[in-house]
C-alpha cells in the first residue's frame, strides 16, 4: 500500500471529522480579517491624508497577488505537501496586515501590504483547504466538505464584521488591525491536520501520470476549463468591490454607520446557508447549471438597488441576498475542476481558476475607488457588475461536465 492511498499509522488521528473541522477553522481565520479590510479604508486614508482610491489600490493589489500566488502555492503544495505552504502563508498574511498600521508612503503600502497579504492568503485561504479536502477525504464526503469549508470562511466574515467596529471604538483602528494581524498565527497548529504528502492525490482519466506542464497544457486546451476560468472573473469583481466599497457606499447615502457592519455580517451569515446549499446541490444536480443560476441571480440582486429607493432595509435585504450567492460559486467550481482533472493537481488547477477570480477582485477594488474619485458615485461599478453577471452566466452554459481523459502514452518503437 502506498502513502497516496492509505494513511500512515501515525496519522490515524486525522479522521474525516478532524480534517474537516481544522480546515473549516483555517477558512474562518484566514477569510475573517480579509473580509473586513474595507472597513479600514476611511480610517487609514484619513490618517495618511489620502483620497480613497490610494488604499483601494493596495487592497486591489492584495486581491491580485492572492490570485497570482494561488497557482504557485497550489503547485508547491501538490509537489511538496501543504504544511510549509500554510506556515509561510500565515506569517506573510499577519505581517501584511500589520504593515497597514505603519505611516508608509503610498508606494510602500502597495508593495508591502499588497504583496504580503496577497501572497499570504494564497498560502492559507479556503482555496488550499478545498484542495486538501479533495486529496484527504473520500469522494462521498468531498462535495459536502467543500460546502462546509466555504461556509466556514463565510462565518469568519459573520464574526469579524460586527467585531471590527466594536474593536475600533474600544481600542482604536490601529490596535484593532494589529489584533487582526495576530489571528493568522492560529492557523499554524491547525495546518497539521491538513498536511498532505508530496505528490499526493489521484489523476483523472486513463494513461500514464502526467507532469505539471502537460497537465496545464491539457487544461488550457480544454474549452470547458477555459470557460470556467473566464466565468469566475465576475465572482471576484463583485466580492472585492462590495467588501471594499459597500460600507462607504452606504455612508455616502447617509445611512447610519452601524448598518455597514450589520450588512457585512449578514453577507457572512447568509453565505453559510448559500455555501452549504451549493455544496449539497453540487452533489445532486448539474454544476454548470447551478453556476448559471447563481450568476444570473447575482445580477438580479444588484438590479434591486436601482429599482427601490435607498434605505436601511434595502441595504440589509441586498446584503442577505448577496450572502446567499456570495461564495456559493466555489463548491460547483472546485467540483468541476476535480471532476475534469482529478485531485492530483487540484490545488494548482483550481489556483488558475482562482487567479481569474482575483483579477476580477483587483479591478473591483481598484476601479471602485477610481470611479468614485472621477464621477462622485459608484453607479458605473454597479452597472458593470450586472453586465459581468450576465456574461458569466452565459459562458458557463456550454461547459461539459465529464472527466477529461489523459492522452494514452506513445508506445516505444
């Protein structure tokens, strides 16, 4: 029996329950602080005398570097195991958050906080957790576990969203941010439960085991994978724009400050339901049609902001609707990657899908600040959000839900 098929005796404590529990805690601790960075947009900008587009660029770079780093973090984890990736990511993430407290010039803030937080998240976020679930859990548990891991990340937002304004009032925004910078340290011991051995996981299809280069070539030559990559752009665009700018958007509408914290908390709370539901549905219905429905529904939710006049009730209803659809794209998307290519290079291949997500996140966070400074409102961003939802819904329709067979090895002459 090999290490890729049978756990070592010393790993007997790593039952599916322990793996899922620790993975969910990592998702909570990694996504929680990141989900509330937008609530520090105005305090940091005011402290440094910046317009809001400057820190928006830092947050955008965090998203982009998270996406850039994810395929590499995934490839390293696939090749050498996940433990050191989790450790390095936790340290960089914490340092990057701490840098936001320092009186740095804009360029230094972009380079330090943007790069460290982004690369750190690539090493500790739920993306790597989901890849570990795919490698370590039996196939019958994967879909529901991916939904639970995504939901746990949402619970992190639910916990940190109301906690953030409370801490800011209690100890000041700088101390609150420093407290959050210590949170990733808790990920280090939890990572032992998700440790994978080098080159663990199984491939998909027939033929000899493929190399990383051959797998990437095959993936990007496969239309369904490319459609999945392109479609995930919208998810990142919306998430980054809303988490970064929705609190200030509500403030601009003269809605009370507490509403922003409750709105973000509602997104996290309802996302738990949405993520668990998406994980359950992913095992029981077409994953691509689930994605189509989610993207079209997101666009419809944004349209509500234009149909009804601004109010506290509308702000909270919109947050609840978006929460149901927030990370519900993750279980069917990651499930499609595993279905097409197996789990051998799951972390890397999903990493490239997530890169598209984070390119969208970069533009959502950055353009939100730019468009506000140029037009005095976020209206253009909301219209773009609707347009991208329609596009992503349409591009997921032709995806083929079946394994991609590996090419048969060429016989030696």
